[in-house]
C-alpha cells in the first residue's frame, strides 16, 4: 500500500480549516499548525484557536500551536501598516506565517506544507502560492499550491462551519483590519491618504 505523505497544514481559523481538511485529508496524513501572531486582541486569538481545537478533537487530528510572537509580527509589517487589506502588508503577513510553518516542517520532517489562507475571498491566492513556492525551493519541502475559495470552497466552509456551530470572525485578524472595518475611523482615513499618496508618487515616475 502506498504510504501517505505527512502534511503540515498552516491554519488561520476553524471555518477555513473545515473545507481545506475535507479536501486534503483524503490524500494526506494531516497535522494542523495554528500559527497566527497577527491576530489581535489576544481574546480573539484564543477564540479562533478554541474553534480549531474543537474541530481537531472531533476529527482526531493532531494540533500544533505556534508562538504568539506579536512583536515580531508588528516588526515584519511595520513599513506597510497603512497599505490596507490585500496589499503588501498582507504579503508580509502571509510570508511570516508560512516561513514559521516551513521551519517547523523542516524540524519535524514533514513531506508537504499547505495553508488554509486562500479560502477567504479577501486573500490573494496567487501571492500565497508565489510565497509558498519560494519557501518550498529554499527548504526543499513540497508546497501545495491552491486557491481553496474556488469551486464553491468558500461557500462550503460557510456551510460546514455552521454545521459545527463555529464562531465566524468579522475581520481578517490584525488590529489594522479591525480598525479598517470602520471606513470613517481615523486609521482608515490615514490609510486612504497613504494609498492616495503612493498612487500619486508612482504616477510621477
Ligand atoms: S489584513 Fe489579514 S492578512 Fe492582511 S495583515 Fe492583517 S491579518 Fe494579515
């Protein structure tokens, strides 16, 4: 019998995990890795982790919890903090989380790495795959490229998370995305001005 590969699945939250697990567990021996130092406040981080724990317990899946090293996350995205969602700020955020996943995969000898991040319509799958590819080359570990929101994947995650009675968050995760929900917040105004200035500066050259 063909041996199943060991997959380390970076997981951002329970709802996204439901769909991705249903797709990948058919082929891989999956271990879930919750590593999200971007999430704030800490109570929100804990609530999302608790949903993931509940799901992994039901499905008898091993769950590894990463560090909650928020200071490193703030440092990593600082230069791009005003650039909003689906922007270079998010690319730095994906990169930090994927790098840690590859580090753990390397240490613990996993065959394959993947992430649930692309389930969300607010995540850039092309960029996630590009970052995953570059780490795959660097670490010599396979990365599963995907856009899990496609083919009804996002809708499927909604259906499943409702079935499990999961909490569904109202913002992506970081303190900035939380502030950006209110288009009239001081943060949103600053962020919009920053983006306008960037466009003007780019058009000058
Ligand atoms: S909006 Fe989401 S992906 Fe972008 S930086 Fe914040 S937490 Fe990370």
